[in-house]
C-alpha cells in the first residue's frame, strides 16, 4: 500500500507540474541572456523538475520540436529571415530586440548617439557568416561594408571588436559584456529581431505553461533577465515586449 500511495503522490506532483522533465531548445544568445533567469524562477519552487537543453538555429530545432523531442523552442526571425512556423505549433512572442553597432575602445564615434551609418563606411566590419541585413542597410546609404572577419560565434565577434579588429552590428541579447565597448543605435536604424517561444498544440506537459510564464517575466523590461549589466548598456534603453497567447 505504501508503494501504491507513493506512486499516486508522484503522479499528482507530475500532473501539478511540481516534478517532471522539460526539454528546451534555444539559440545561443537567448540561452545566455534569457534562459538563466527564467529557469532560476521556474525551478525555485519546483525542485523535482529536471531540464535538458539543446542549442541550435531555428532550422535545427524545429524538427526536434515537431517530433516531440523538445517541449519548447526559443527561435528568432526578422524582416529578412521571415519564417513560416508549422501550423501545429503555437507561437508566443517574447522580445523585440533592437540592433546596436558595437564600437571598440577609442573609436572616434563612440560618444555619438545615434551613430550615422555613413560615418562607418571606412571601418572594417566583423560579421556573422551570412549578413544580408548589414549589406542591404549599407547599400541603402551608398556603400558596401568592408568585412574582414566572419564568425557565427557572438563571443568571438565581441572579443574581436574588443581587440580593435573592427566594428559590428548585434541584436541586444548578443551584446558582449565588456565595459570598454560602446553600443549605440544607428541611423538609419536596422530592422529589429523578433524572439518567440514555440510549442506543440498537442503537448500536455504541465510544465510548459509555467515555463512560458517564466520566459515572459524574464523578457519583461523590469526584469534583470536579458537586460544588460550596468557596466555595458546602450545609451538608449531596449524596447522589449512580452506577451503570452492564451
């Protein structure tokens, strides 16, 4: 009888979302800036919950989400990379990230707010492996960026800018935590990046809803989640938005 009672209590705890397992997928910068705060809040009152994290780009995470190997996936899109999410997935908007130009120590325009993109036409750039947004933005004001290093690792990009290799354009979640760097808005302003949480409509894991709530709280303007540390903050506060579709 004691064993049966223990099983009943365990089943009730799982149904209430007090125990169980969560499989979460995320792109790297959200995993660094958004997930830690959200998971800390979620697990504070749910000591019996185990979490497994999978990192990748949206195209890598979607098959895992569709197949049931993930409960929730954090993904992004923008005007250039607009995505059509499968109809069986629910989209929860979390953030609207502005993009900032990141300048190395001693850059002559580090005190300008915003920085004119045309003033950077002669600067070397550090970019991701594919950067159509930057190329289109620069073309709109009459030049092509001189890209000298490409990397999809934002930590590497930040270190290169810190070393004075060049300037870069990053969404807020990816801004490097170096106080000697300066992040400024640009004129013209680049299109924002939109961050969403996705989950399957048929997912009955009781931990999904608490996780979505924790993610929305971490993304809110008053949260200390993705907002930058005081030692490295853009001159203009970020315009975050958070909502959960019920």
